[in-house]
């Protein structure tokens, strides 16, 4: 096999996720490991039961258990304030069952396709999260005059998808242990996902990054997969992520106040996030992975994959996109912290605390001098 072929990252997109996992495999020399032809890759049911399908099965069981707790259907009044009077309506919906998507189906089908988020009583809300009380419901679009909330949800969803890509991209002998991603902030220049992968001295080529980037646009977009939110007890989350020490540490911190952990599922991929996420993967536009950087953390070596993307309603010419991708290659020094920001001044890539924002998993941006601790902060510190 030629060196070009051994470095090629195969990506043959097919309709079901299992087919993608079989075919979308790194076939390059990583560290001292020999390249392996993907046609001889021994795919076993145990691997996926433990690493992906098992997590999804537990998620499904818990979702069904919570559904069965609703023994009586109570009605709530939802005042849908659409972008035009014709797309506005007052609806009687089912408490803890009906979602903003269900409301949209009663008004106009276009409201199921284009909104990124809902705004429920002026609070950002997942399109697929059940409504809990009488409320005013608005829809947020990427084309709004102020699309900040929609863009933040899109960036966050892109990081979630990046974790999905990393889990299916590597061969069995290269264990991928997902860590997490810093809070979404497009001022950083790229979305990221951190993971532990025994890649040795390997770095992906531009061709390999492009192959990995095709999963969202070629497969996920056509499937219109929904982001499913679910809040679970810490014990359930620990069972889902029992083989991931990073997630287990995060669960302890996230659940320390109310014993709840916010989860999302996309297809068969389950991860931790406070959300909100976008409505579905049909809203994905151009999606490009731009770089992989290695760094040391309190938990040992991690790799940070970075990328950029725009929603399906936005159009970018090739020159502008090339410049954007080039700028997103530099290591983004955003990280995670516990406590006050004084503990985290080393995250500032400019070297000046007054110029530096600190991002945490609660979604809040902290400036140097703020004292407010972050209850949802993760426990690793990324050293530039």
C-alpha cells in the first residue's frame, strides 16, 4: 500500500451510522502502530454496545421511564408569537409532552425547519424540549436582526457533533476518550472538542481533516436528526459514562447542587451539555475541521480538534471561507475552571488579564476581576 493510501482517511458516507463507522476509519501510521486496511477491520458488537449503542439504550430507557411518570394529561396555553401575524396563534398543548416543534406543526410547517431555538417566556429553549407551563413562545432564526442566541446554540451544537465525529473516525486500536468542550464563544475563532486519543506523534493532514468534515454535511444534514434533551439523575449519567473517567468527574461537579445532569442525544451519540442545542442537523451548513492541537492538562495529554461552520441559511464565498478556516487553525486558548477567574489567568492568550474572557460550561463569560464561582465548571485546566 502506498504512503498516500496509508495516510488517506476513508470516508464513504452511507445511510446508516453503523456503515459510516465501518468505512470512516483512519488508515494512517499513528505513532508506532502499523497501518491497517479498513476492509480487514474486525468490527464487533461488543465495541459499539459499550461505547455508543449502550449509552443510547440507557438514554432511551430513562426517557421512557420519565414519560411513564406522566399519568395525567394537563393542558397549558401557549401563545405563539410568530414572525408575522399569520404565523401567530394561541394553542392548547399538553404539559410536559408538547414541544415547540409540536406547536410549530399546528401553525405552519416552515416553523419546524428554519428556527434554531425557541424563546419561552423570554428564556432560550430547545425546539425539542417539552413545555412545562402556560407560556409565550417565540421562534429564533439565524436571520434575525440579533442572532446571538441562535449562533451560540449553533456553535455549541457543532462542538457536540465534533465529539460524534471523533468517536467514529478512528480504528478500534486507537481508543477515543471524549473529554468535553469549553463554552461556545465565536469570538474565540473556532468551536472545539477535547479528547484523549493515543495518536502518538501523528497529526492529521488537510485531506484527512476534509474527509472528517464531510460527515456533518454529507450524512447528518440529510438525516435531519433531532437533538434530544434529557435531564437525568447523577446515578443514570454515571451508568451511561461508566467507562469515561473524564465524564464521571464532570458529573460529580455538575450534580453537586441538585443531583441532575443535562444530557443530549443525536442519533446514537449521547453527551453532556447544558444546552440549548439547535433543532436538527438539517440546519447544518458548511462545516470544516481546521486543526488538531496537543496539550497537557491536569488529566494528562489531550488533543483539541477545532473547526468552523455556518448555518444552512448563510452563504459564504470560497475566498472568505478559506480565510476563515486559515484563521481557525491557531490553538484556541479557552479552557475550563473551578472557582473564581483569578485561578485561571493563564487562559488569556494575549497575556493581559484585562483583555481576556474566560469561558465556562455554565455559558457565562467572566472577565478578570469577577469573583462569581461557576457551579458547572469542569475540573481540567488547559495549559497554553
